[in-house]
C-alpha cells in the first residue's frame, strides 16, 4: 500500500519532480524581468485531482491552490484538513478560479481566500451574502478577496467582463460588506499570440489600477503561457497540467 505519507509513493515523486520543474520555469521567467521571486504567487491548480494529491503537495511545501468546481472543491478541502496530522493544512490557501454559479456562492465563501472569476453583478451580490454569512458564523475571519475576470477578446463564452464593465463592477465590490477588491484575472484565448494577449492584459490592468491602486493583483498565466504572463506583470500564475499531469476528465 502506498499513501500520501507512506514510503515508496510514486505519485509523490512524480509531483515533486514536476513541481520543481514548474518552479524553476517560473523562477527563470521572474528573474528575466528583474522582479522579485515572491512578487508572483504560484497557485497549483488541483481541480479533478483527489485530496491525497493536495496533501502530497502540502508535504512538498506548497501552500497556494486553485480549484474551479464546487462542490468538488469544498469536499476536497474538508478532507485535506481532516486528514492533516499537523497545522500545515490549516495555513494552505484555496482560491476559486472557475466560473461561479450563484447557488454555489455560499459554500465557496466558506472555503475560498479569493475568487478570481467574478464577472457580473449577480455573482458579486451572491458572494457578498455568502461572505457575510461566513464571517458571522466564524467560517471565515477575513473578507473574501475578489478579482474581476476581464475578457481579452470580448467573447462572452469564455467568461469575463468587458473592460467597459469593470468600473461599475469594481464599485459594486467596494460597496459590498464582506468583500475586498484585489485585482483582475485573465485567461488568454488559445487562438493568437499569448504575448499579444498578455500585453493587452497589462494595458487593461494599468488603466484599472489608476482608479483602484489597492487592487493591484493580476492573475494571469497557466501551464502554457506563464512566461508571457510574468513578463507582462502577472502577480499570480495558475498552473495545473504542468504540475499535476493531464486531468482525468476534460472540461472547461
Ligand atoms: C484549469 C485552469 C487553469 C490551469 O490550466 P493548465 O493549463 O492546466 O495549467 C488555470 N486557470 C483556470 C481558470 C483554469 O480553469
């Protein structure tokens, strides 16, 4: 038998190797810009992978995770925390990076540090209600961080608000108890050049932080385009496949 803590854990070795390679890639990308290594957070995207993998990654020193589906995420995080033998799992942070349905906002607000994928009023309002309830019950102690997802090509299917919609959305987040505006999130369209999309993300972000200097986070870059994202000011890359391997099921 092998387990997350046992000897001879081939999956642990596998994750260790790919995590080290992704970390080295990210460090090289950051070094090339002259920025500081801790200016860019590495969020390991564990969607579709089991709680045991999250526990293995915590054992490797990872503390920041991205999840994209509820209730999968809430269940997994509860399992990770209850299986933990020490308090390393309690300082692990989980961000919601996938699209949010209003009816799931309440449970997401119980486990997420931040939600990266907020693109409409209805979701802001649902997350605000969820965050207030979670603060009242003690399920969370800090405001829920909000990143506004902005569409780089205006295609509504991929999600994301247009740049024109950002000012009103930002005001709605700022006006809501329980929420704290942190910044913007982008997903580069697959067609076209990642370099060009990330350049566009940087331009949008530059205009956004002129109005909202406190909301300086830019969540940008995945397994395939983290170098371009870091070169254009990403403060958080969301890396799944390069660390976890191919996802067991294909979705989003
Ligand atoms: C799945 C996912 C990722 C990770 O993508 P990889 O290409 O596997 O690194 C990043 N961001 C979002 C929003 C995702 O849904």
